[in-house]
């Protein structure tokens, strides 16, 4: 089992929560980004820098993730690929992507993108806050507990 983080836009607080959980459970973490990442002080944390360009980190994660892995991403198309592959995807705000909800989320995302392109909707999600941090930490704990039990 490995935890993959789509690191380009992932909040620092989420990464820190994942690093602590990885240490506690002795689970490897791989950050994937198209820009340089700061060094990590744990043998459990590695990073991969992919070439610049749209969705390169997503492609790398989708290609390398295994069904026993957990992927942290806010990218709904990536989450859809991960769920289809049988792995688990978790949003940095604590929402678990499932076979039951990822298709609907993808449709809403595409609709909102179209509305933004037409100028009918502006802005994006609210800033990441303390409530999001708590929801993510709780969801990560529940999800990791389930995955560790299933693998062990």
C-alpha cells in the first residue's frame, strides 16, 4: 500500500497530516508534481517531478497507482480513473470518491467549467480552512484504517 499525493495544488496542511499518518502506520508516500518540491525528512516520503504540461502528474499517478493504494487529489478526472482502477481516492477536503459519486462529480465539474468559460459563473471553491483540515484528517484516518485492515 502506498499513498500518492497529487501535489501541485495540494494544501500544505493536508501534506503534513498525511506525513504524520504515514509515519504512524509506516506507509510510503509519493508526491507527484510538475514543479520542484521541498525535501522531506522521512525515508517513507519520496517525490516525482514530471514534465510541465497539463495533467502530467495525473497521468503519472493513474499509470503507477495500484488497487491497494490511496490517492489524495482534488482533480475529479484523476479520481474517476483511480476509482475505475479499483484504488481509493480522497479529496483534500475529506470527501471520498466512490463508484457511486465520481460520475456525478465529473458531470458537475464539466458543467461548471462550461459555465465559467461562458462567463456565467466566476470563481472557484472557497479557500481551504480549519474545518476542511479537520474533515480531511478524520476521513484520512477512517480510510487508512480500512485499507490497512484490508491489506493485513
